[in-house]
C-alpha cells in the first residue's frame, strides 16, 4: 500500500477502504507521509467527496490517533454540547450550569479561540483565578461532586485533526462536509461523553452560510454519532447577527451570568434553554425535549442554575463573587462609543464584521500564540429591528488600547445596514435533526 495509489484511487472517484484511510491517518500523524501527498489527497477528497462509510472510517481513525478519554468513573449519562462557532456564542457558560442543575453530568473539554474572539477556555480564564488545567482525577471528582467541569482540550486528543486542519487551512480544503464532520466528531467521540448535542450555526456569521449546508453538516454529524452508539442531536440555529449583545471574553461572561440571573437577551436565553432541554432529554432526565425544556426553565427561574455556576467557578479556583456582581469583570478598561450616523430601522448587523471588530479591539487572536485582552470586546445596545435616531448609541467598544478600539469602531460601523421597515424576524432555532 502506498500514498500514490490512494491519491489516484480517490482522484478517480473510487471509495477508500478502512485500511487505506487508516494508513493515511497513521502515516500523516506519525510524519511518514509528507505534506504534499496529504494535500493531494485532501484536494481529491474535496472534489470527489466522501460517502457516509468513508466519513465514519476517517472520523474513527482520527479519533484513535491519540487519547480516547474514559469517563466511566463519572456517574450518570454524560452529555457534551458542541457549537460550530458563532459571534457572541457563550452558551456553554449558560447551558452547562442549567443541565448540571437538572442532574446531567457535564464533563467538558473546550478549546481556545483563533480568530474573532476567544474560545470557551479564554472566556472562563477572564474570571480572576479560574483554572482550566485540572488533572484528570480532579476533573472527574469535580463532575461527580457538583455535576460540571470545563477544562482545556489536551493536544493528545485527536492529534490527526490538529495536523490535518492546519494543512486544510492553507490548501483551501476546509469547507467540505465530510472533512468538517470528521474534524468535529473525532474530537467529540474521543472526549468520552455518552450523548452529544450539536449547535450548528447557519448564516452570514457562521461557517455554513446557507440553511441547506448547515442541515447537510448537521445530519452528517448526527449519522456519525449515532453509528458510534452515541445519542446525537443537532440543532440548526440562526447566526445572521451576533448572538446576544456581548462579543468578547469578560463581557460574554458578564452576559452569561446576567442570563443565569434571568436578565439575559431574548435570543441567548431562548437558545440556551432549548439546548439545555435537549441535553436533559439526551441525558435521560426527561422523556421528551419539551419536558427537558420545562426542567431547564425551572432551574433558571429558581436560581439553581446560577448557584451551580457559582459552585463551578469556586471549584476551579475562580472568584465566586462574580456570580452576584458580574459587571466587575469590565470595570477597569477603556471604552469608545459607536453612534448612529443616520435615522432608520436596523435591517442587518453583519456578525462577521462585529466579530472582526472585537478581534481588532484585542478579544481574539490572529496567531495561536497571540495574547488576548480579556476586557476587550463589543457590547451592542441596538439589534436588528430596533429603530434608531441619528446620534443614538449603537454599541460600546471595550479594551485597554485606544488605538485598537479606534480600529474596531471603523469595522463595527460597517456592520450596520438601515432601512425604513423592520425585517421579518427569524426563529433562533431553525430545525432539529435526530
């Protein structure tokens, strides 16, 4: 067996065998297959595609390229939640405590961000003292004790994905359904959960811009998880404007806490309750998603979810006082206002432009080693459908650097479009795939 024959076979549109896919993943991860041959195969896959069997085999090979986490020591049905990425997406910080308050053990491994804003780990580390590097034994013990722990993802999980994604990123082979599915699901299946709830973003601020593409990706991931024996559910959700009002790290934590206090924006509250409801259902604490949603609403309204968040922060070394005074997280930073230059109704807020503006302010990375300003970000005071007068406050840009904030204002201003009437309001959850 050799790479030339495998590349030729896929170039001709033939189906690769388990042995051929395993040979490629092991060889490339181990360094015996060079970048130029891996790139050639990826391009052949990009144009010829992978069938469902090939996608499963690639996912499985990538999953077993490194550590596969054993969570059998955690009591109960473990449920993981994954988002394909969006602007202002802080749902993990909300649904984790809600689900845990309803008896669902959430043992989550999350990554850092590269691009618009930080990842979940960056957001949590905006809390003074918060640790995301718990040893395995402490991680397991914490989940058994309070039902929730979030740690940084180890580089030993699916190392094939890390190498292949870096190569796809520079060879224009990222946006292929089979390759995306294998990338996401190899890490999810290696992380040890019994059930997986996927939030697949759709729209101008998402990786999959059209509803059709998002459904294809969601169904592909559901099929892979189901074939592996995991209860897997995908929600197709709208990302045509930023989720909630906060885009950054500290200010997203603030908004997550406000939501747990019952004072969050309607869209982030609705999505979080729906996701938590499906997690509760997948974790067998409810007989239907509707009952799961009812339990989630109860946990939020009673304050139990906020208490769980406070326990979670304290358990990982953070300041639990922020659960009662979240605004302290952005007290000591600079601010620049963005005001409307015209009168009208906001017809659109390009999520991608707001994400880029947040990055310019210091909330995201261009290179993985770049430092993040935890206080940087954008707080939207107006959203799509709101009427504004010239001079009204649209948003506030936060960050320690005045120069970076000035750059962010220019980018944020370009995100807004105005009209004479309000656009039709879309539901935050478009479709559910099971």
